[in-house]
């Protein structure tokens, strides 16, 4: 039997290194691949298209043509919105607003994603107007039935006319 001449601190360091290496080997692989040209941003496979722009309806159609099952992107949480904003800023995509999947086109003030699920409402997702009352969007307004990540309000969600011209953020389901 051979005894180590290394100090206990070095032995503990070696043990930690071995355990860490084993954990890496044993950890299940959860990396998901997004189809090209989509990228994993936070928890979603997204495509920011800064060259294509049009109405909400045109960009919904545009997304479906990019990949099977693709739609305009949902923003499921403030954490995911933060990831998206960080991506926009990191890659210099901050020259326009972006369409997302939310609309109250069917029933005013009843915001839904295209799959029928509810859109998260209020702060910190939606923008405030810089009026006297600091109106939190979306406000009851029959002329603003579609949602964007609004460049003017640092990419918080805002309601706007569905016929405005903006770039799309497309999403493919995982």
C-alpha cells in the first residue's frame, strides 16, 4: 500500500477535481438545437429578422414560412424578456421595434397569444406611457390591437396598430 506524500489540501483539491469531472460526464445532456437560422435565446429558439418588415399579419405569415410550426414569438416571462433585450443590445439589433405574437384583435383588452393562451399583463413586461397618469400599456384602445417589443421604451411590450410596419421575432417550438 502506497501513501501519498501530498498535503491534505492538495489531496482534497484533486478529489474535488475528480468529482467535478465525474459530474460533467454523468450530467444528462439537455442542450437543444434550434434549426438554422434560429438561435437559442434564454429558453426559446428565436429568429430576429432586421431585413424583413411589415404589418403584424404579414410578419405572422412570414414566420410560418421560415420553419414548420414557427410563429411570432411569445414572451412567457420577465426573465425571458430580459434575455431577449440583452440579445438585442448585445448584437446591435436595437434600431427597430419587433412584432411578437400577442393580440387583442378578437376581443378588446383580452390579450392572447395565437394559440389562445393568456398574455402576461402589467409591469415589468409592459411599457408605461410618459403621460401625467403614467398609463401602463396596454390601455383600452380599439386602434391598438397588436403587440411589439417597443424600441422607444427599451423593448418593453406595447400595444400598437396591427398595420404598423415592424420587424418580426419568429419562434419555433422546442
